[in-house]
C-alpha cells in the first residue's frame, strides 16, 4: 500500500496542474488502511521522478539555463 500511495502522490506533486487530485484521495485511503509510512517517502520520490520524466523537456528551460549560467534556482 505504501508503494501505491507514494507513487500516486509523487506523480501528482511532479505536475499538479495536469491531475485533478484523485491521487491524493487514493493515497489518503492507503495510509488510513495501514500503509507503512517508513516506505512511503521512498515511493513518493519514485513517483515524483516518474512524473517529471513523463512531462518531457520543460519549455524555455534552455533559455533559463543560459541566462543564469546553467544554474536552476
């Protein structure tokens, strides 16, 4: 259950504008049902990374990096 909750929330956190929030409800139910909170953080990170990869390149990020010397603030 921790895996389901963590990856769902991580995906939502990566791009909340593209999801309506049912992932948060699912995660809450998994946690309430007894998901292992020690494993939740790891799976949240995994879900976040998967969600970011699924977005592809961010529009304008190359211009931002050039303007700020390669630093992302």
